[in-house]
C-alpha cells in the first residue's frame, strides 16, 4: 500500500473513533444536561445579544460598554529568540510533560461539564467537622427528604467556597477583614434552624447580606443534591427569592452565579427587562433558583410563563420596603399560588407592628427565631404588647378573665393555646384562682394542680377549658417562657427588668405571641413612663390612658 493511502486511512479511522466517542458520551448524560450542552454550542456559534437584564457577561473597567461581550482582548504574539541546542533539549523535555498534564486537565474539564447533575449527585455528602448540632425535621415539606444531619455536608461547604472565591475575585468580600463563609456564625445558626424543619424568621432588623444569601442558596443547593441522590426530581424552581427591587435582585443573582458550574442555574426577574425577553429566557432553561420582584412574578405567572406551584423554599427579603411599596398583598398571592407547605424564611426588617399580619399569613406553623441582635425590639419581634389601664381591682380581674376566654375562642389551631399567669404572693392570687375555677379552668401551679369544682371542666357555654399555668414573679427565671404564646400579668407587681425578660423570652416558636398587662391608676403609675419607652422601641402603639397615667405620675413626683 502506498504511503499516502496509509495516512489517509489512519485519518479516516481517527474520525470514526471520535464520532463513536461523541455518541457514547452523549448517551451517558440526561436530557437536561444535553440541552445545556446544545445551548452552549449555539451561543458559541454566533455573537451574543446586547445585555437586556439576563446577560451572560457583565461590563468591566477594561470594557465598560461590553463591546467585547466578555471575550478577551486580542494580544499580538511576541517574536521568539533563537534557542541554543542545550535549551532546545530542555524545552522539548518540559513540553512533553506539560502536554501530558494539559491533556489530563482538558479531559477533566469536559467530564465536569458533561456530568453536572451526575457530579452533584455523586459527591460524597458526608458531614464536615463543624461544631454544630442539627435536629430531625418536625413537619413534612413537599418532595423533601428528611434532613437529619448533625453538621453541614461537604457539598454545602463546596458551594460556600465557590461563592467566596467569586466574591473575593470581584472585590465585594474580603476574607482578611471578615471570617470565611463556612465559619460564619449567622450561617451556622441558620443551618441549625433549617435542619430542624421549621420556618424561620430573621429579626435582626436588616435585610439579607451577601453572607446570608450565600448560606441560604448553598443550603438550598445541598437540599437539591440530597433529593436527587434519593431519586426525587423537581418540575418547578426549588428556591423562590422575593426581593423588593431590581438592585436587590442583581445582588442576589451575583451571589448565586458561581453555583452555575455545579449545575445550579439562577434566573432574575424584575421590571428592568422586557417581559418577552424574560419569557423567552424561561423557555430556554429550567432554573433551580428564581429571584424576582413580586409584581413581575405575578405578571409572568398570569401569562403561564413560569410554574411556581412546586416551590420548596420561599425567601421573603426586605419586608419594610415591600410594606411601603404596597406589595404585601402580592406576596400573599404568590404564597397562595404555591401548593403544599414550602419552607419559608422571612427577613423582618420592619420595626412597625403593621407588618405582623402579613408575617402571620406566611409563617403558619412552628417557627425558629434567628437573630444575632440582643435588643428588645429584635428579641420581641411579632409579639403584641397589650396594656390595659383599669380603675379598680374588680375591673382588672374581669378583663383578665375576658382576655383568657378570647384567647381560647379565637384559637383555630389543633393544639390549645398555652397561657401563663404571672402573679404575686398577696391575697389577690387566691381571688384569681377562685374566679378561674368558677369559669371551668384547671389551674396548674408548678407541681400542684387546683381543679375546678364544675363537672367535666365545662363552662355554661359547653366549651372545655384547658389548664392554665401560674407562676410566682420570683420564679420567672426557672420557668420555660418560650413555650407560652399568651402571658397575662393581672397585677403589675413586676419590675421593668422582669417585664423585659418575659417579653424577650416568651413565644419563641410562634409569631402570634401576646403579652397582656393590667394597670391601676393608684398603684402602678410609677411604671408607666418606662413602659412607654419599651413600647416605642418595639414600634407599638401607646394607649392614651397610659400616656395620661405617665403625665400624672410625673406631676406627682415633681
């Protein structure tokens, strides 16, 4: 055979082998990963469009108008100087080693790109050595496996490191000034609350930061990886992140963008881009994370451009801005569009009590309170302080029992409301016990239980009365206040310090806590001024009767 024909035959065989390898590699990936590969090939074939809010490259200081569309500037190669024979031998030896290493790197990169989902599912999800303890899930969210782990997984740490490297490269995060993300105290506390299976309310008084977003999206990515390992799939976005503005949406998307290399895609929806452009973008991909403003999301849902019925994690950020913009009704509509009970995280940066009804509609079941702020307003968020000024002791007794009756009648949950009375050691305590017993309540005072003499503990209206707890004001420190939703102080025999202690430790697992306190003009006037200051700090309304009582007390002291 002629030498030229042999070379042609080898070239043809090599081409056939490449075609067979491409067919084998394409058959090993899922349809979704194959679609990602095809879309990337289409993007490489032509010039990218102008940035319309969902671009793949951003302007840089070297290219402020994005004329190069993310491509590097062409550089002219420098002319090489002739090398000696000794240098040529050393160069050939080093070149062979570099080529061998480069081939291995290229194979590794192609394998990583083709197996995004497989790599995420096959990663070792064993726990890393972080000193935190999780708890088993307490309520079943839709299509989520039970996440009973005692520490974060390696994949979660991998996501945090990817985000940290990207933020450091952009100059928005400095590890030297701040701690690494995986040891962030807020993030570890968030992971504890998330692992417990409860909804979360963040009461530090500010919206989410880059560290908060990094931990939330990394935890969501870890949940996706765990569920895919269990064989579960998602037809809707896993995470829905509601933000008040386009600027906040861009910030959240910039934090989520490094997770794209791990197979987690994020789409940002806001009024700054045309609706048609966003509809086409949603049709071309199936994002795991969706960042949107409420009004634009409702518009796209009405056009059936996106399905949010299967969202598993809902994050509501910037509640104060949403409240001022009048978007709370839109947020409630979005929550109703989600079927089942998604896990919900709310950043309550609104001190005013006006936003509490919206929070109560979002957080229905048991919750976890998350805050690194020790202020009274932060620790007592979503707890209503009701102050009643009475003219006599009989009026205080009647109003206290009426408050108790309303608490049980207005309870629509399957479990009864837990009520605690804080009393003194005077004779008024016995009058209160007798009055409650006549109403059909059983009263628990520590180890003793004083049962009413009415048969079957029934009132005249036929309603069964549960047990009411009572504690002496001197034993508040030994009482587990977090489990009580309603606390009643029939006589203000407490100091202001004890009042703040009850306020900041009660109702830890609900957003429907109420603290009732009763004043008389003669005995409790000296406490009125300090109580008004606490009400103002917590953004609650001050009754006019309490203001008048404070003025009267000030005049008497002067």
